[in-house]
């Protein structure tokens, strides 16, 4: 089973490219940092801010995924040109990638070409702390690690999908993340657990 079939069965045909998570009823919008800022008073990188968001995002990941859970690691890449090979992060941020298990799904739209790469794997095969840092670093070129791929016109989007529990974890950048559930009871459980982190939409 690939992630598109899974999403169609478990999340009512959720479209990772075009769906807006905060409009969905069983989603949570999480703030990764509510009191510090990316830059300090001198305009330099505030490393306390980034250390806090790295730690918080990793804690949430470990809360959502156990070592035994089956998960889909999905990236969405966009490019104005054809993408002839999987983007580099599958070699840099995953332990022992089996290319034969890597699924590729392409589509064209008015903005160019979008490709979804999907790998069914487990937490122990992901360098997930590095992946989380790279997502959070995307707007700050002086920070490492980063996803670097000259073929892409935008920074790749990353989705961690817990196949066993029906949970999607999407960190969009250093400011926050979305959690999406296919079970109302589980949604309520985590809404209570993360009540102090939930972003209140204006």
C-alpha cells in the first residue's frame, strides 16, 4: 500500500499538496515557540529560540511515533523543470534507504511540476532529529542542516504519517506544525495534552 491509497482510505482522500490543514476538523495547529524570537536584539540568530523549537518538535515526534510503528515518510517537491531523480534528502537523512521501496508520484499544475516521494519505513531508520532541524532552518541559510537541491524551486515539504495510529505530523517551518488525526478520541486526547501549545487562530 502506498501513502495515497492510505490517505484515501483513512483521511477521506486528503490531498497533501492542495488541502489546507487548519480547515480540517480533526487537526491541531501547534506553536513550536511562543515567547522567544528568531533573532536577538542585535539582529543575530537567537540560538536559544532554535534549540527550543528543535527540542519541542522532536519531543512531539517521539510522542506520536514509537519504534514499532509503521510510518510513511513523505516529501512534496516542486520544480519548474522535470525532476529526473529523487531529491537528495532521501540519501542524506535516512539510514539504508531501499530505493525499490521509494514511490514517486508526479503531477503538473499551473505552477510547474509537483512530485511526492513516499517511503514506508520506521522511526529507527530516519535521522529524524536532523530532518526536523532542516525543516525549521529553511528560512535561515546560515543554519545547518538544510535540504539543498538545485533542482527544486521551493523548499520541500515533509509529512510524517503514522500508518498504525492514523496521525499526520507536518512541521511547516520554525513557527509551527499541524497534527491531523483520523480518530476523534485520539484528537481529543492530544488536544488536551498539547492545550498550552495550540495556536489560537485569529
